[in-house]
């Protein structure tokens, strides 16, 4: 048997540097919403009005609540290892003077991520949430637009979150990494 017969085609995972180079050189359309998750490119659907409204509300609420204690980053990439650069709807990041001007934030920089899911609930829950847990992102909020629910995931361990709860009282929602910071999220739904 020849050596050519032994080798079978296999997928080529795209690395984070390749992904960003593809964007810089125009291989990826600058207007496209594409995320790199575990070496695969995912086309994300267009953002609808309900989704963008919730993201804008979160930006305002987080900005007011945290002031200069953290950076509120909306729909920007975070780098998780060598093969993932998701773009969560919102990231609350550790304060840095350069506002992450020299490098995208990594897992160690993230205080909380927010994923607003109107058409992507299964993808966010089944694909992105385990990725975030695998990189020990401290806390993730998953907003189900249609169901009008906020689920909070905390305490990543062995690639899964050990604590998950649905927030029923939206008037006092805290961020575990910022004791004393509470948000009134009743205006979201």
C-alpha cells in the first residue's frame, strides 16, 4: 500500500493569527459577522432590532454601574487560546490604561461575558458556553430574547460551569468579580 493511500483528508483548523490575517488582507469581508470558534469559521446572522436594543441597554446599564472600575466592550473579539476569537455581545473587562489597544483581551481579562440570543440560542449555549468554561471565563450571562430569560453561569471547572441559575429578580443582579456592583435589569424585558 502506498503512503498516499494511508493519508485521508482532514479539516484544517484556522488559527487566531490566520483569522486576523484573513480579515486584514480582505479574504474575509469586513462587513461580515464571522466568529472563529475552535478553529472553525461561523457566519453569524444579521443583528435584528430586538437584539441590538438589548445590547445597547446592557452597554448603558454596565457603563453606569461600573464607571471606571472596568471596561465595557461590545461585540469585539476576545482571544481564547490559539483557535478561538469569539465576539460576545458584551464583555466586561479588567481595567487597562490602553483599553486593550495592543492586544485583544484574553480569558484572564474577562469579568463577565454577555451573549444575547434571539436566533443563536442553541449555538451560544451548546458551542460557545463550553468554550468559555474551558478557558475559565469567570461568568457568562446568556439572554434568551424570545423566552425573556437571563441565565447566569459561574464557577468554571473542568470545562463546565458548576453554577447555573435563572435570574428571577432582575432588580438586583450582581457581577461576582465586582462585589458591590449591582444592576437593575428590569428594563431589559
